[in-house]
């Protein structure tokens, strides 16, 4: 009788399908979180490329002030890496790394020293901006090919677009200089300088690939210390055999040497961290920002000529970096909802 009352003739909700539950809303600061690749590229851009852009200008200023040899500058740079041994000792870690990966860690340090040595040698016979451009371009291309062949890592269409765009920008910058090579001995030495710059980029890409294969707790401080140790062992004998040591006697040279050591150490650490988070080719492409910073300092600090092709190429490089960064700015909203 109760069921026949009009007020009780209601639909049976128990037999109706329940509506789909809506996911709980997330706080505004958790709705869009950058991925590891994005963090790695930002570290490479802000901590790797921008400080490295100042290194070339400070090195040029030190050479102009006191004719500081390149191997002596490399030796001073390596000295800033040696105090990391105190950190390894405090943590109780071996200075040369675990025995099973010690060979690869030393190989990584050797490849980085060879890369910087080739870059310093190339600067002596070709313009510094062109040498840095060739080195960065070759490191990007070689990193993409090595990672694709050895690690089977694929790049998206946007990544390839940014990669090719950054390489095109470097070609625009260095192309006019390559087209005006002189014949004879001068042209031969200039071509040799570009070859050394290319080999420096190849060694850099190989070093990044070797570093990605290292996996132990104190990997980053260990490879930083090994770089200083290997570079010091190689540069000190070469300095007294090939070049003549110079003792700077002005504050400007000492300031430039200190700035080179600190900025190069920061760039080394940031690049080593970034390559474990993002694709090596993308990291090298983002490091092309070093060329843009170097061109700005070349014009505003060193008062050297910057051609229209340099400006055009720098714009292409910046646009390519923006494409790569925008593509990797992935939101993890779906993964957070599932959690």
C-alpha cells in the first residue's frame, strides 16, 4: 500500500547505472609539471650554454692582456675541478670511481679533455666564433647519429625540426667564413683549424654518450674530478714542451682566468646532469645558445665585428631552441589523475 502512494512512486536508483565518476581536481601548482627532459634542457640552457658563452670571451681577454697560452689556460681550468676530491673523501667514495666502471669514467674524462684541447687549438688559427660554431654543430649531429645507431633512441618530428634548424643557423653563421678560405699554407692551416673544431665536437658527443652509460651514486662528482686530474696530467707536460708558460702580472688576466675556471666548472656539471635527463642531441642543440652569447659579447665587450649572417644565424638558432623547448614542455596531467 505504501508503494502505491504517489509520493513513493519514485524510480529505483539502485537499479540505475551510476554516472561516471569525475576525477578529483588537482591544485593549480600540480596540474602541469615539467617532465625530466624539460628539466634537463632548462639546466643545459641556463647552466650549460649561457655560462659557456662567457668562457670564450674571457679566454680571449686573458690572451690579449698577457698572451696566456691555451694549455696553461686548460691547466688553470682543471685546477678548479680538483677540490671536488674533498667532497668524495667526505662521502667515503673512491676518487676514481668503482672498479667496474673506472675505465669508462677515465675514458669520459679523456674525451672531454681532447674536445677542449681541439677547441683551444682551433681558436689559434680560425676565428673563435667560427670554431665554437663548428664544434657545437658537429657535436649535435654526431650525438644524434650515435644515439640513433647505438642506443636506438628516436626523435619526434618537432625534435628533428629544431635539430635541423639549429644546424642550419650554425651553417649560416660559419658559411661565409668557409667560403673565403685562402689558397696555400694559410688556407691549409685554416682548414686544419676547422677539422680540429669538428673533431672537438665529435669527442664531446662521444663523451656525453659514455657518460650516459655510467650509473653509480657519485657519478657526477667523480667524472668532474677525473676531468681535472686527466687534464692536469696531460696539459702540464705539453705546456713545457710545446708552449712557454706565462705568469700573468695584471689583475685583469687573473680575473679572467678565475672566471673561466668557475664558469667552465658550472657548465660541465650542468651539461653532465642534463644529458642524463634528455636526449644528447637535444642537449647539444640547446647548448648552441653559447654561440649566441659569444656573438653578443664579441660585439658589445670585445668590440669585434658581427656580420648580418651572424645575426641571422643567431636568430635561427634561438628559434630552433624555442621549438625544442616548447615540444618537450609536456604536462603530466593524465599520469597524475591515474595516480
